[in-house]
C-alpha cells in the first residue's frame, strides 16, 4: 500500500535539532549523503540534543507515563518477594530480534535477583494464532504472572483476557491490547517513549534532506500501537520543522518481505532522499535493497541491534539510530510484576528513556542499551571510521 502526502503542520512543540546543528556549525536542510566524513552534518552533534524535552506519550487508554524507576523495589519489598518464590511466564511476539532478547534478559536477571522462577518463554514468531495457543499453554503452567508482548493489539484481545480470568497477573510490554482495562484485565504497561523516539529519528535525518525534498517511511502495516506512535513522532517532526518536505509511506506486514517491498518502492520513487524504518530488522533489509540498486540514501531507524550498530559505526548511509532501552523495559516489567504480586499499587503506564545513537557515540550507546561493553566486531568497525574513532563518547571503549 502506497500513500503520498504533503505533510500538514501539527501542534507539536519544536524539536531541538536546529540548536544542535547550530552548535555543531552546520545547518538543517543539507544535502550531504556520504559516508561519515568531516562533511557529515552530524559529525559533532551531541545525540542527546536531538531528543526533544517534555512528555509526548500516552497509552491507548490516554494515561500519561511515569518514570519506570518509580517501580524499583525497596529492600523490604525485595525480601518479601524472595520469600514468596513467585513463578512468572513470558509470552513474546517474537524472539528473533535483539530487542526481544534484551527484554527477556532484563526480565530474567531482575526476577532471578528476587528468587522468582521463569516457567517458560513463548515465541510465536509474529503469528497471531500461535500466540493465542501459547497463551493457553502458559496459563496451564499456572504462573503467578505473565509478562507479554502482543503480536497484534486487536486480534489477540480475547486470548489475553483469559489470563486475568485465570487469576494470573498480566503485565504488558510497550502496549496493551484493545478492549482490556487497567486494573481489571492487566496490571500495567511498560514502554519506550515512542513518539519522542520517532521525533528524534526524524531530527537525525533532517539535515540530509534538501529543501522541498521527498522522504519515505517504510511503515508497519499491522495494528501495533507502539510502532504507530514511533511513526507518528517521525511524521509530526517533519510536519512541524520541515513543512517543505513531502512524506511517502510504503507498508510491510511480513518483516521478511521488507527488502522486496522497499526495492520495488525505490524503483518507482527515484525522488526519495531519505528513509525511516520503525525498527532495525526491516531497516537493515531496506539498506540491503538499496545496495542491490547501487543507492546510498540516508536512513534512520529505531533499535540498536548488532547489525545496524556496525553500519552506524562504519559511517554508512545509516545516519542515526534512536535506540529503545529494552533491557531496562524488562527490569521495569519485572519490578511491576513483583509489586503487583505483593499487593502494591502499580500505575497504568511507565516509560524508559532511549539513546540517540550516532557514529560519534555508538559505542557508548551500546553500553547504555545492552548493559555490556561493545563487542569486538563493533569496536573494529568503529576504528575503521574517523568520526567514530575520534568520537569523545567512544574514546573510553577504544583504549588498549
């Protein structure tokens, strides 16, 4: 499905990219599309200045977010949790993403610190029917709580409703499903700052887009509120900051087919000067499709995985990655689970901050997101690119 539209002005506060670029000695609306040299307009920009301040997020129910750190257990609650030996199940939408692996690691590390047991991790691989069946199977294991990421916010509602009906606490990752109510059908939602993250990804792309240029979102065509909010933030930014820019959208529903869809789209739309993808796996398939056509179109995306981190470090046409903090999401979800099972009040919606990753800070971004030192292949990639190698925030990881 293809839609072309001139972006409307929307009522969103101004982002900070103009100030960031001014401080770096460059201007928005540039045309540099090359591979990370000194002429790159973001070479000296502090990524944190590209993330707008303020609150933009709401849950599907209209709830304003609370910082996830408010969920942290006191020492007294931690001791109570350990004594209970709670059992928790995890139902993912897929385990084929670095994001998913980090979520589960954050949950597991935190629950284990409270002597809780993970009874199983379900991986339906994006399949709605499989997820519904796996929910039934997880209920049969009789955990005290289930932490879940829906494959589809509409089609899985009936299945997720069964969890609370079985007397099991339900905690959602990133989004709730349609029709379920806080306090009645689920405990809470822990998410990234999706709108703000989309705006930051747009701010990263902005300086590469010429006046009156055309950009494209390779958007997810499935009902998925959190992803929709990222895409909204991206569009809102350009509507507010660059009303001269035209946005085209092309949708994928099967992540594995994104490359083919993007390739066909780029052939039919040679005017596109910039691209955005709502997470890294389809984003890197778009990069591969470009490569097959000999194109080098600047691109930003969400989520800092192994593949896009290396592309960013090398100074390719991956110009920036607005990284969620899935490990921290998992920590927050585990805290919320323990609090709910101990009878403590938990609010409806919590968020974790992300990290605006650029070539000049990608190693530090990795440490922040992954809670691990950068791997050797990422460090090697960074050393191959002057901008990355000389980035102030990368320096501590390049010693020795």
